[in-house]
């Protein structure tokens, strides 16, 4: 990233520079290089079609598709939202926190449900009008539940694959999962940010290099062991043993040429086995999932056309928030300079800065994401940004009282007590406030 400070936005060429979300920081739009493709190996399989072009950047402008290197995610999502979402139509969505995923599926399964309506979230038992906060909280929690509880994904957190579950396929769970993700994205919410990057590329019609795929990320230890044996096949003796031990299994993965293979063919065979296991084996499940996304405005087709831009939404590319990035999100509502209130507020903000240092130095369990969730309901800045800049405001502690910091996720405002001169005291209060928040209208 290239930062420009104290330079006027008007002096920047909009074709090369994008606003990074603050008045003074910009980043250069970099040209995305295509990923290397895996060359076909004729001795095993030829899955190309006659006359089919194999250049992923050969996109015709006649189809209305902007070349991938010229597209940014914000523009894509804003255009999609303008084309599909009805700002004047609202749907009340009743959600039970303890049954959030079930509540969401029931909501989208209603005959009267329309994904283009603005969802107004009502959490049962919580007194709060949805002015944005409950919706952000709902979609964030929904993506967590979807990844862990619906039964369509498996693997470690942040790097999941589709399950091979015929019962779930028959129950159309993969379709519902696609519906829910498309619903969240369409309304500015998050995606699961958890698909294995190689799987995502395969789903988008790309051919990632799988020869160096890390088999340890796969959820099945037996498959890990078999892939390790293929990868370690380096000699003629290793190959003979591999053909005897795993030949039939490898052939069932769609590679009958294993029995005529040479040691030099092992990297390609390894790549084909990986592709079979993470993609071809679950092709019906993946197809049902993408159909579910396409049911909402052909959103998956849009993802495929702009797959590089969508990588941060579907895969775990996000780095933890830094102190600088976290601070840049907020503005401060100070009192008039020179007033007693202003002096007390600056005392508090100094302690606030020390708490942020504690988080940055990892000497506390508190995270920047915890504070962002507490204030906005989201654990990251949405792809389309927040509707306005979150703020920090102040309140007066009543004599003899100890009121914890509190927040309005709709107004996206964190309220801190004036006159806190000890960072440990403020840290304790913030830690308790974020941990004890039970829902909207309860802090």
C-alpha cells in the first residue's frame, strides 16, 4: 500500500487511485496477475473441449463484463445492490438468538419472503429498532452458524470444504446455504470467508496449481495419509508399492492411468487426486449450493465473472485488525476545547490509547474485533463500508456510581466515561462491557 498524506484528492488520477475510506489515505490500483494454470497431462485425461479457449482473462467487453483487473469489489456490490434491492420495501425478520440458523431458514422459506426487500431484524426479547445494528449483528452470526451448524461444510475454521452428504443434498441444505450467503452479500453483510482458496478457484472455473496443495488441511486423516504416500513417491520401488497399495483407490478417483504412470507423473497424479477429493467428488453438492446463490439475482454468476474481486469474501484472506486500522474507523465527539469536559475527555482518550496498546501488544484477551462488534455489530468494515463513520462519545459518571462503557450499534457510537486516568480501570470496564453484553437493549 502506498500512503499519501496532505495531498489533495483532486490531484489524483481516478483511473489509478481509489479512496481508501479516509480523507487522506489512498492506495494504488494494482494490476492483478493471472494465477498459473496446471498444464494438461495427456496420459491421464483430456478434459478440454474442441475449440474452447483457455485464457481466463480473454473476456469480451461485448458481454458487458469488465476485465478482472479493472474491477473492485465495492463497485460490483454497489451496482448489484442498485439493480436488485428495494429500498422502499421492508421485511420484518423475527430471529431467536438461540436458534438463529433455524430462524433464518424459516424466514427465507416463507411464501411471502422476498430477498430484495430490506430485512428489518427483530431479536426475540430484545428491545431495539433495527436501524442497521441488529442487521449487521444478524448476518455476522448467521455466517458463523452457516459454517459450523448447517452440515454442508467440514474442515478447520477458516478453511472448509463441502461435505459429501446425500441426505443433506436431498434436503436441499446446500441450496439453502447458497440462499443465505447470497442474502447476506446482497444486503451488505459478510460472506463465510472460509472456503479453501483452491476449492473456490475450482468452483469459479479456474485451474489452480494443486501439485503443492497442503493435504494437512483436509478433514479426513485417511485421505491425508494416502496423499502423503503419493507425494513421497520418488523412486521406481516407491511407485511399485504405491500401485499395489493405492492403485485401485487412485483409479477410482478418475485416474486409471496410475498403472501405466512413471515417477515423473506423480506430481500430476497428486494434483488430480486432490481435485477429485475437494471438488469433483462433491460436484452435485457444489452445484446445488451455487444454484442457491443464483436464485438471488444470479449472484454466483457474478462471482464467477469477477472471482478475483470476490476472493476476500469467500476465503480467509483477512488479517487481524491493527491498531492503526482500528483507530482510522472512528471519529471523536469532543467537547469545546478548553472546557472542563474536554480536559476530562482527553484524560479518558489517553487511557483509551493505552488500552489499544495493550491489545496491540497482546497482553489482554480483548481484541480490536471485539470492540468493533460491540460498537457496530460487525467484526470488520463491510465491503461497502459503514453507512457513516463510527464515533466515540463521552458521558459523565454519576457520583457513587460505576456505569460501564456502552454502545449503540445502530448509531455506531461507543460511549466512554469522562475523566478515566488509569488505563487498567478503563481496560477492566471495557472487558466487562464487551463480555457481558447479552443483546440489543441489554447493555
